[in-house]
């Protein structure tokens, strides 16, 4: 089974990914020598933290990442991995350097402790943590006017390590983060080599990764916010530190406008974002914070029409309906994708009603698999098979593809081929007027028994759910779901709604078993 999944996973890789993965496997690139000096003394950058990072360091070796707090007894173990790799990564990002109210001397002590233990570092020397840590160190040093030879030498060596280990084996957001960080390193050290690398990555990857409607191509609103934040930081850097006179500033501004327009369109009226694909709360800056940052940088933007991202949003007087009618993407890097084609979220009176489960872990475990699978989304599963084969934490084998799409102002109809091995297409239509109608058809030319199930995950704030003769009502709110078609059973199931990493809340979902046709009417 895994061998078959592996084949379907690697067939989508770009040649450059395969090449660099092979080189990494055989360790084709030996480490460069270390530098005992910096070729050019850094000239302090002008830096103003428009956005402060959330607090994660509380003094006396106490940290809190991903809703897990830990206090080191006497010395900090920068390789501490008892809470998983992502927790260790966060420890090594040093984002706490730019939290509000950080004590400058205490922060410097943390950097110096890290430098002393450099030879024993593990995860912290991977390119992604180097990228984020480099930006955070430079922002902190520049804001506080700190010139420290030992820190600069170590930082310079880390940037050379990053230069030799750019994440072309992954591409996607990782390589873009490498490019953002190389730009900070270039400006800090006035290094033309670093600048050339940064400019090349940013030009190529922003053109590749920012879709026509402004979405980041990994289709996670959370990652979109993170990458937009970093893009605004780069614009802030260039704007306040004149050095190069070329077209990079203009390119970054134009991409920021598009990204701002997209996130403004998808953000709900209450400020939340859709929890689609890998997405959770309290990781990225909020849309409101990003809009304020853009205003500070004098970047104008407008809402955009949703197209290439595959998302659609319908607005009623009291409701917001967010719909996914797009492909899993991108083909060569779907690590943050879920098996969720035709899933949707519904907000009523600026409060969540039908929701995506979200994400609570990046560990390669059963919970991670459950949160990515079809039955954890507001869509249809056929014969208990996932529409898209998600596996091994961040991998995708066979994936559902959109067969056709038709739409107008208040409706969209589409079909996907995720069940083509059974000879089946799943067609779903959304009609959004005063109420909402969802029409599902399982299209099959084979005379074969079809068992389908549609899921509707209800927000945990709504717990008085009653099923009565094909209708579901919710205590305390004037809304109901009614079902018609080839229905076998309607029942309530349990699920865990994700409030953040390592933080969930018990909730209920409506499960509707049917054969080939189901009409769901949401009466508002």
C-alpha cells in the first residue's frame, strides 16, 4: 500500500525537486568552511517593528509554543524534542526576540547561549529555522542598535549554510521563506551574493506561488497570512534602508497588493479566516494586523474576485458561505493539503455554524491523518474511501481533480473525479440566495452499489442538536437543515474541533447516509 502511495506521490515532483532530494540523500554538497570574521562590517539597519510577535518567552528559561509551556531547569536544551519537531522548530525560530516587552539583556543572553551551543545544534541548523531565525535576529539587533562581533560572525556563517542548503527539494513556502531571509541577510551584511540569490528566488517564486487572484498556491489562509507578513517585512526593509536601485521593490509591492486583496476577500466579517487545508488559530498575524501594516507602508489594495484559488464566497444579509471547488494544490508540493474538495464553511450573524475541523498537529500520527481525511470535512465520502489519498503527515498520492465547473452570481456547480477508480464522479451544487441549497449527485455508469455519506461539522458552541424526520434543528438559533433524496440514515457523530495546535474541543457533526442523490436545504 505505502509503495503504491509513494509512486503516486513522487510522480508529481518537479525534476529540480528530485535532483536536490537525491543530492541531499547522497550528501553531494559538503559543508563549506566556517568564517572567523565578517568580510564587511554590518552597518545598522533602520528597523521599526510595526507588528510585535505574540509572547512565547516568559523569563527564567520558560517558553510556551503551540499551547505547550515548558521551563528548562538550569540550561536550555535547544534540541529539546519531547513535544515534537514543530515545537523544537519554534524554539529555534527566536520569534520571542520581537515580542512586546522583551528584556534586551535577557534576549541577548539567549542569543549568546545559542551561539555557545552551536556545535551541538540539530533541528536549528536546518534551512527553514535558519531562515526565520536570521530575520528575527536581524530585526532585534537593528531595532536595538546592537553591534556584536560574535553574533554577527555566527549569523554570517548561518547565512552561508542557508545559501548552500536552499530548499529546492521542497520548493513552496519553504523556498520562499529562504528567499525572504536571504534578502534580510543581504541588506544586513551588504552582501551582493546574498542579494542576487534573494532576488532570483523572490522573483521566480512570487510569480509561481501567488496565483492570479492573489492567493498563495498552497491554499491555506494561515500560510497566506504568514507569507504576506514576511513580504511586508521585506518591503519595510527596502523602503527604510536604501541600497539597491532596481525593480525588486516594485515587484514586492505589486505582489503584496494582490495578496492583501485576496485575504481581505476571504476573511469573515468577524475577522476569522476559513480553516481550510492546514490552518489553525493564533499562529499567523490576523488580517486586521496585516491591513494596518499595509497602511503603514502606504500600500493600497482592494478586494479581489476569487478565481484561480478554487475558492468561492457567497454573502447574504446575515450569512457568509465559503466553498472549495478547486483542485488540491500545488501538484508538486501539496504537503499542507487536505482531502476536502467541495467542503464549505458557513457563518451566520458573524458566528461560525458549520465549520472545518482545522489542524491541531503536524506530528505524523493518527490524529494528523484524521484531520486531513475526507470524513473530517463538510463534503461527501463514497464507499468509505478518501477522495484524495493523504498519507504520512504531509504527503498526497492520488488526488481528486475538478472535472467541470459552472457558476453564476449565486450558484456554483462542479464535479471531481476522486472516485474514478470506482467509475464515479461526485457532483455538488451550491445555491446561495435567502437560504442555501446544496445538491449532491453521485454519477456512475456502473451498476454497482454506492454508499455515500455527507458530513456537516457543527461548531462546538452549538450543542443542542435535534434530529427529527429528515430535519436537524439547533437550540437557541433560528436555523435548520433539511434533507431529501435517497436517504438511509441521519445521525450525530462526534469530532474534535481544533482551537489551535495541541488544543481541541469536543463537538458534534451531522452524518447523512445516502445512495446517489441528496439535497440539503439550510433554512436561515
